[in-house]
């Protein structure tokens, strides 16, 4: 991109001009120092909370529990949550989590943070891959800016801490798009075997991680680029024939194995119910109207959207540049698909984040910010509002939940909000490059404050860890058999153990009736207690309440009150 001179004489408009690089960008904006800077930044952003935030229901513990059962059974083909088949996503993330657990030396007993390692590593490598991708279009300083925007995005930080598919999928898509960008720009007359290998390997990995999502994003980019240029000869450099054969060799073996192991049930569930179900209707109460994703990006991609708005005139002026054309082909078709799909979750659009970060980084290097004052004010509000909201929530939220705010969490969040306000003021003054460092610093402080302190201190919502601790504190009851009725969160199954069973109130009473077979604990949610006690009475069992755990179930926002019962007989000499 090149600077665009604004001839508008309106005093509310500031003409863009190449901004001088700030000292930190001159220091780190090189091919060796920039990746090191992004690595350290990613660790500051992604590590806090990895070992202190409990499993987040419901998706994360479903993945980790299925991986744990692979380690327990030695079956690395089939995917199960207890006795239930879990045929929603392919095998890739389970293998990565299992490898992390085995390498830790703990195996199935590995703590949660070990299962999260693939996501942490995947998100960190995605930031570094964003730098590599951006280098296809710009110098190392601009590529560093692009990597910073990707690293600081809220949604990337969230997915870096969740032991599920999306952080690793993000990495595979960026790698594929980075190879594709170089192939498209160079348009060589010969095959580029190295880039072709990266492209097809990353595509295969994306399929093994999350099925067709990566294929869709990358495939639509290729299709639109070909349509805009009315030709696809340039794609021959990707070695499509041999690349496709390599892709098939990587992907097919597990799909054949799972077909044989499940008699085709995996494909019926994964494609017929999970994939097509999400397209046609909002699954698990996650339906939303079109344009929901666009609105959500102002929060999930923060702080990038503010800079995008402020740089929009420069980006628009360069709409025919290779960078903007490529990012347009990357963003628009996949975004339309995501908006049309009935089920909408914030992380769905994360693969589109670099398509916005790259043109913003290039515009900043070209002196972006020459837009009307009112738009700069809008951008400033978009930048400041989320950080201020987090600071307020860090203080007031715990009171609402019945907890005391975490002092370090509040202090860090408030300082983050102040830095965001300082960055917003610089945007208003059209000093966008000077707004990058305080914005990045705000993102770091908010991440450390929220994930390192405020989140773990919200004990009211972390019901499963407290429930497991209460079970462990029951006297004279080591390694009890446990059932639960009414509280069915996957996090409890993962933390308490695979043998934990979800049962009806009547079956829970029958379970305690067999107390002669060892110590047994029944966790009964208050809505099921009357039925449980009635069934116990009819069986001649006298349940003894040994503890209660109360809290707020974040899935639905319901107040939860769980009683822990054991048969009274053990207290009389069992």
C-alpha cells in the first residue's frame, strides 16, 4: 500500500502522511527480532490462567474427557464421552491432547493445563504464522503490527486457554493462506514444491482438526481470486495434482478407520447432525440472526476494529492493491457463509481475523488515520468502551455473584482501561501509530487481570472444582464411587473421574443402597432431592447429608444447590 493524499480541505479531516516509526517499532521491526517480540507478547497474553482457570463448560471438558478416555483405554480411533459416542469433530485435537498428556509423564491423570497445551502452542504459533503471512505483502515492521493485532484480539486469547479445536484450526488456516498468498503473488511458471507442501499439509491438518471449515475458508479464497482474475493458471504452482494426493494420504486413513470402527455412524453424526444441524438451525440455543457476527467482531477482535475504522479511507483508496484484493477474497465470502449459518458462536469468525489485521497494519505504515473527525471519535469509542467495561465488570461482577473482587484483577483492569483511553485520545488526534503501544499494553494488562486474577477468584461459578473438593473432604471415604443427579456438567465428570455416573434420583437412591460395596457418594441437585429422598425411603435407605455446594451455573445462569449424600450405615461401623 502507498500513502494517499487527501485533498479535502474540511478542517475535520486530517490528511494521511507516512508516520514515523516509534522507537519500539524501529527496535523490533526486523525479521529476527519481530518473531521474538511476538513470542514474548503471546506468552504474556496467553499464559495467565492456564493452570488456575477451571474447565469451562461445556465444550472444553467434553474434549478433555474424551481424550482422557483414549488414554485410559488405549483406543485412539474411537471418540467417546463416558459410554456415549462423541462423533462431532475429527480426531486431530484429541491426538494432540493425548500426546501432550503422555509427554507430561502423567498420562490420563494429567492436569487440565496439560490438555490445554496444544491450544496455547497453536495460538502462539498462529501469531508467528501471521507475521510470516504478512511478510508476503509488507516489510517486517508492518508484519509485526499485523502479528500484534492478531495476538491482542480477545477471541484468540480465549481460544488459547480452551482445550478444544479452534486455536489449532486457526494456525492451520493461516499457514495455508500464507502459502497461498505467496503462490498468488509470485505467479511463477514453475511449481513451488515447498509452498505447495505447506499449503496441502495445512489443509489436511485443518480437516483432521475440524472437518470442512478450513477447506471452506481457503477454498472460497481461491475461488474468489480466480473469479476476480478470470483465471486460475497461477494455482498450478501449488502442485494441485500431487498436493491433492498428499492431502488424501494424510486425511483418509483415520476416516477409513473410524468408518470401520463405527460402521459409518461417525459420518452420520458429524455431517448429518452436527454440521448440517448447525447450518439449518441454531444448535444448543446458539441461533442468531444475520449480521450477528459483524456486530460481535467489535468485541471479539478488539482492539483491531477501532484501528480498522480509523484506517478505512486508506484501505479503501488501495482497494486494487494485491494485499486488499487477497484479504477481500479471504474475508468476504466466508463471512457471508458464517452469517447465513443459523448457529452462531463468537469463535466461528476467528479464521477471518488476519484478513482485517493485514490491511490495517499496511495502512498504519502508510500513515493511516486521515479520516473525518467523527469517524475517529467512533473508532476511539470502539477502542475504549470494551476495556472500560471490563474494568467495571472486574469490580462489580464479583459482588453480583457473592464474591469479593480480586484486588490485583481490579487494579490491572483499571490500568488497562486507562491505557485504552489514552490510545483512544491519540486516535482522535489522528495519531494512530502512537495508539498501538498503549492499546497493546492495555490488552496485556486486561488479559493478566481477567484470566490471572479476576476469573479464578469467581468461586461462585466454579461449582465442579468445589464439588470435587467437598467429596475429597468427606471423612473415612477415600476413593469413593460417585453418582450425580441433576448436576450433569462435563467438567464434573472430567475432574471427578470417568467412573462418575449421571443417574436419575431413583437410581441414585438405589446406588446408595449398595453401600456395603464400599464408600459411595451421591451428588443430588436440590431440584431432585425430594424424589431422591422419597426413593431412598422406599428402599429403606437413610441418606446422610455430608456437605452442600452452592453456586451459579454459568450454563443457563441458574442458581445451583447440590447436596452430597452417603448412606448412614457407614457411620455405624462399616
